[in-house]
């Protein structure tokens, strides 16, 4: 853990909120930076996002489920993640409906029409406010994050994430704009001017994010934006590629749809339509032995040394899809050709004989055949497993840490009690996890299993003589938070930002 600096003055701060002109403007990363900055300055911050829509989630110590971004931000704060940090999480199951997670627990699937009914939103807003208040009793300041754009006029009366929440808690609010997309003046001006006057007064500053080149060339632009909106530009943040912060939005995967390369261990992650928790594989980008890429191309699957079937929010639908596009057959043939094949969570379920969904938790298809690599059957159940776990990989001596988030129970066919006899991991509870076919093929429910040097070395075995003995992924992430904080401090007017947080803050 980093050594945190002591501030010049400590006291109660108002909440701060980062909202955007659009999706993927950089709100999550900037929020993470300020979580770290406040912690470095001696405060005790916590992140908060009233409603998140993401397939990347995380299991909290108490066994609840929140968006992965809030878990990352909690890590930057130096605190444990809690469901109060993200009281409403939407996990899309198809193009029209989502599983709704409320205070860490699933409460059912809803279509967009059902979810956006006013009665639902009023109830969810009150739940979000209650969660915020619980956090605010323990932490200072609360660092809030909005979602998408603040100027979606058709959703304004149903918003519980952006300006409505900012007004409810009296947050000093900062608008983040992505200049790399182009049209930054129109997006900033339009976003601000479409707000009602009461909400407009909450915007204390504007961040211009992802600027390429000489920032001094934007001085005139800063002045023009303030003249147009009456709101100062308090920071112009450079576009960076040398700081590695886990991303939540699957939009980022577009940049990782690469191809196999010579001279590396090629690891192909199957790009499922509803891929979830793809951050499981970020560690492979830090290990120079591996070349990681995402693909749904049969030829690129064939070129890989290692194929990974990742998690999915709708395992049955994604399994049907990869059978139709030839990926399923390519994976099986790759294993027969001597390649390594592993599955995580939903990908592990796909590797069995079949998946059954008697209660139609994932749709109307009751049973679908799997890849047939493991003698396992998974039955989808109404109860969801969410927990953190300690385990020994392949019966080794090292205790590893991970977390589980999955629907369904997996059992072995033809075994008395249907207990899995060739389990991959032994948990500290005595329970078993996963299936071990041989050194080239295994599956596990454990997210984060690759974050351990011993597992990576085992994955690389037979493909290279190089070993990694001292890699500490957690220490690496902590270094990245510090690096991000330094970059943001240098680019923004911290004195002005602190002044907005001390106004009527009860000091």
C-alpha cells in the first residue's frame, strides 16, 4: 500500500461528483484519480454510483455484488468495497432486459419499459439515497460518479444517477468532456445549456479529457468555453496509454481485438456477445510472456496457444452463438491439436456436457449442449452465488484469493452424489471448485484466478522456459493509482476544486 501524504488542513468536505457529456468520457478513471488524491491528502474518501449498468461486477466481502468500477475506486481509496457504493446495478441479459441488482442482491429481470416506470424509479432513488447516507456517515468526502450523458432529456424525470443525485446530496459537480471524439465545444455547451438553471448552478467546473498534443494550445479554447457557459475549465487532462487502470466499459475491448503475434505465447479470449468480467485477463497484458487478444474469428482461435472462454451474463445465449459461428468447434479442435483451453465462470459452464435452465432464468431455451470437454452438467438456479474465496490452485501450497459471481450449480455426471472428483481448487472452507481435465484443460468459477504468479507460471508451462517469481499484481495496481493521481494533480486546479468542497461544508 502507498504512503499517504498529510494534508495542510483536514475538515468536512462536501461530496464531489463527476458527470459526463457522453458515455466513456473518462468519468470512472477521473473518479478513481480523485479517490486516490483525497486518500493521499489524509481524507477518508469512498466512491458512490447510484446506478450502474455493466457486465463487469465484483463480489464484496459481505457477499454482495457491485459494479467493478466501484470496486476499483474503493481500492484506490484504500478501503474494502461495499454494496452501498453501488446500490443499483443493471446487468443486461439481452438487448431488451437486464438483471436488477439492488443493494448487492438480484431482485429479478426487467425490461427497459418495466424498469423505467416512475414507481420503480422513485423506490430505487430512495434506496440510493439511503445507501449514500450510510456511506456519508463513515467517509469524507464521498466521490460520486454519474452515468452516460447528463442531457438525455427523455430520461430526465427518471434519472437517479446524474444531476438528480447531485442535487439530492448537494455535490460540487464537475463535467467531463472527451475532446478526442471531436465536437467538444458543442458537447460541453449543449450539455450545460440543456440543464435547468437549478442544476446548472451545481456545475462548478469542466474537465477536458483525453487531450493529445501540446495542452498550451488549448488556452483559447478554455477561455471560449468559460465565455460560452460561465463555468471555468479547471483541468485539461492528457490522453495517456502508460497508466493501467481497470476499465468497466466493454467499449474498450474494441482496441483489444487484435491478432496473434510471433515470439509470444498467444492467448485468445473468445469475444462473447455478453462477455462479463473481462478484467480477469488484464494481468496477462502485464506479463511479457503473453500476448493477449480478444476475437470471435475462427482463424485467430486456431493461431492461439491458449484459448480462454470467459464469463457471460447469458451463458446459454452465448453458447448457442459460438456453436452457430464455428467458434465452439474451433475451441474443441484446438484442444485436440494440443492447445491449452481454460474456462472461467460461464466459460467453465460451457465446457461441460450441457447446461439446463428449467426455470428459464436466462431465456426460453431449456437445455443446450456444451462443448463436451468435461463430464459436467450445469443447472441454472434462482439463487445467485456471490462471495470472495481463498483457495489452493491444483492443491498447491500457496493460498490464492478470488471471487465468485454466478448462477447455476455444476455437478459431475455418473458420480454418486454428483460431486466433482477431479476438482481444480480446494477452498479454505473445504469446498471444491472447478474441474481439472489435464495440464492443458481446466475450468473454474473463480474470478481473479489469473492474478497469481503461480497460476500464470502454470499456464505458461510447456510454452516457454521463462518464469515469473516476484510479480505482485496488487502492488502493480497500487502503483498505477499513484501514477494516475500524480498525472491528474498536475493537470487540474486542485486549489479551486478544494475551495468548492469547503463551501458550506460544515467546517
